[in-house]
C-alpha cells in the first residue's frame, strides 16, 4: 500500500464536479456541494475515492478541514 499526501484547493458551489492537477502538483477540485455541515468535505472524499480507486475510509483530511485548502492523506493499493 502506498500513502500519498495531496494538497487540495477546492471551490464549493460549482456548477460541475472536476479534479484537475495544477502545475505545483496540487489538485484543484470543483464541488457542487455548499461549504457547510461537512457536505463539501463528504463530496471531496467521495470524488477522491473514485479518482484513486480506493475506499472512502482510506482518505483522511489531515489539515484545513474548515478551509478551502486542505492536506489530504490517501492510502492507495
């Protein structure tokens, strides 16, 4: 198993969902969910689990849980 830490920048309330890799290696994620009551974080974890083909339980927000910039740890097979 491989652990990866990714810097994530996200935009909530977008019209579409997408994940784009930035030049600095971070990911820009557009989310449809609003940034309250954990809805945007739940959508972020779901999208990342689909992209990296790993269960949602293998994705942890390490810092920035209330911010638009977060550090996420992904345990991939």
